[in-house]
C-alpha cells in the first residue's frame, strides 16, 4: 500500500528536535508527504515561524508535495461544522473559562470536562443570548455523537491493532472556539481526508486525541487513516522536549554548526521500529 502522510506543526515557535523527529518519522515512511501549517489561532501563530519551519525542514533534507495553510480555509471548516449542526450534534456554549473552572476543579491541571451547563439551555434562551451578542463557542454533544456513530468507530493503530474509539473522556469538546471559528480537532480530520492521508504518524502525546478524531471521521463520513504514535524525544534528564527549550531548536543547532546528517543519524539511533 502506498503511504501518504503529513507533518502538521502549529507555527507558534521554532521547530525543536522533537518536532523534527516527528516530521522525519512520518517523512521516511511516506511515498507522498505533505506539510500542513495549523495556524488557525492567528493571534499565536506568526508568518515568520511558518517560514522558519519550512526552511529548517528543507535544511534537514526533508521534501514535500505541498503545503496546506489552514488559515486560508476557514470556510471549509465551517461547512463541516454546519454538517454536524444539521445532525443536531452541536450546541452554543456561553460559559467563560473561569465559570467552567469554578464549576469543576481540574484534577492534576488537566483540562476540565465541561459540566454541560449550556447543553440544558432552551432554544429560545440560546436565540436570545445570540441576538444580544453574547460570545459563544460550539460544543459537540458527546452523548448524542456517540449514539450517532455507535457502530462505526473502529480504527487500526500500529503496534496495537484494531481498537474502538472511546472519546468519552473529552466530554462535550469545543469544535469552534469563541475567538477562532473552528478548532484543531475539526480541522485535522477534515484536512487529513482532503490530503488523502493514509497514515497519521505523530507523537504519542496525541494518542488520546485520536479517539476523538475517529469519532469525528465517523460523523462527517470521512475515511479513517491508519494511526501510528511514536514515542517523544527527551532531553538528557528524561524530560520531554518542549518549545521553551531554546537550545534544542533547529535554528539554534544550525547556528551552532550542527550538521543535518548527524541529526538524522541520531534520529535513526533513537528510532523504535
Ligand atoms: N498541530 C499539532 C501540533 O502542533 C499536530 C497535529 C497532528 O499531527 O495531528 O501538535
């Protein structure tokens, strides 16, 4: 089977070794490889980071068939939202983050599961609030969504086999934010299908999100790719590399005279097949 994969960074900073490892892991397996800039949060993403990402990956020796820039496609994501809306699976949520946090303290700093306050609003209450200009997000009614996709939530994960997606832990997840008219989860499933991605190869930090993505694919009638989640690179002390580790950015390594071949060799060594 010919493999189409992608690397989909958010241009909110410079690429570090962990991102590069992820890009390389997908690239080395793919016959067709796409880049996607997940820049829907136009306040946090910056064009200079997008440019630097492309430059760093090319320096490393990766190549790609094309680049999709999500911020150029808001209208497509809106069509997908409307489709879910027509199925009665979305509702507007007027709660502020502070209200949600008050309603349910988050254990261990995890994102709190939304307690469902606005799910219970009557249609006329919703209309009134919207007419009064109250800002709102759109949430997925998880119970209704699971019912609608009760038989079509199977996916194949390399190293784990066939699994039934169990996204309940996300609760009534936000699919369109107050400030951004869509969300990572919605865009990722739309774009993976549009770009003909057969294998989503990405870090294990996104493993839980896969369950939600498979549910959205079922609801939107999109194909479900094969999933593979690689382990994350860590620093010498075993801590996962993060954007704040400036020394591990490709830009810093390049400036310090690092050679791409050596970095790729290091990736080969740490790879788990
Ligand atoms: N944009 C996401 C991130 O920066 C990755 C999305 C994906 O690979 O599905 O973590």
